[in-house]
């Protein structure tokens, strides 16, 4: 997570020619060998949209839960 936050800060502090300043929202998740790639992507997608919902330019981690109930999870900020 620390590297991801560092990367987000690098993007935020760098001006891009013809565009100017930009920000990035990132959604991360834990994984388990017991789940499919689709389950992992779905959780990462949830984290990404939660980061955008919080006002953009955020990193959110959506943890793996053994029962697989995404709706019951609370993201880590």
C-alpha cells in the first residue's frame, strides 16, 4: 500500500504537458488461492469506485473475506 500511495503522490505532483495536473484513484484488494480471477477483479473494482466516491485521488484497499460476501465488506482507507 505504501508504494501505491507514493505512486499516487508522484502522479499528483507531476504536471503533464498539454494536460496539466492530474490525479489518480486506485482500488486494491487482497487475494486468495481459493477464489477466481473474476472475484478478485470484482473486489478491486469495488475498491476503485469507493476511492472515486470518496472524492477521487485516493487509494482504497478492499480486503478478502473467506465467505466472499463483497456487500458486507468495509474498505480499508
